[in-house]
């Protein structure tokens, strides 16, 4: 869509008010990517004062339309207590939804929650699955975490070769 390209192009060039105007037009036509972009503009205060309530509102609309980036961003606002009171349960729900849609950072963060065992019962095998999903998408934090699990045989069968392979991938990415 050319109008969506105008909004994202303006955003990438630092023309935030143009991005805001163009994304608002697209959001009024139920474009979830434009809604997510508006959330980002308000969450970071780009060209406008930072407004967590507006950011959360746009992210919620985009998430309701199935936008995985909005789900992830809204989860982060919930964890930081920027979308109202700190809400780890809502954040976990949003991370799970975004991970199911293939968002690598959401899969990684959800894996961490399964390792910690606070939002969910501790489950090393589930954490390893989520780290694998994120690692396969190139997330270096997940590659490192999964390498550690293979090294220790936690949640997966102990496999030093796989651990070294994943450590190598993570180190190439600067982890």
C-alpha cells in the first residue's frame, strides 16, 4: 500500500510528524501496521510528547487486529507498568500470542518466563522450544540461552556439539 509506505518511509527518515499524519489516515482504515507505528511514535515520544496511554491504546487496537509487533510492544509496556499498573499476567498472555505468530523476541521473553517459573509453572522443555523458535529466527540472546541449556542438559538432551554450534552463532551476532 503506497500510503503505508509513506508513513513508514517518513518514520525511517525521522520525519515523525509526517509519519504520524500518514499513519493516522491508515489507522482510520483499520490498518494494524499503521496503528502499531502510531503506538511506537507515542511510546517513544517521537515528534510528540511521550504518551503511554495513547501508545497503549494504539497497540491494543493493532493487537486486536492480530499485529504481533503490537502484541509484543504492549507486553513490554505492561511489564514496565507503562500501560497502567504493572501487569505481568497480561504481558505473559500477549507474549504468548505474539510468539504463536512467530515474533522472535516474544518467543525469547516467553521462554525466560518458563525458565523463571513465576507466570507459568517452571518448564525447561517449553523454554527450550521457545528459545529454539527465536534462535532459528536469528535472535542471538535465544541462541546463547539455548546453548546453555544444551551444555547443561536442561530441558533438552545434553549435546556439547549443539551447544558449541549455538554459542558460535550467538558470538557471530555479537552476543
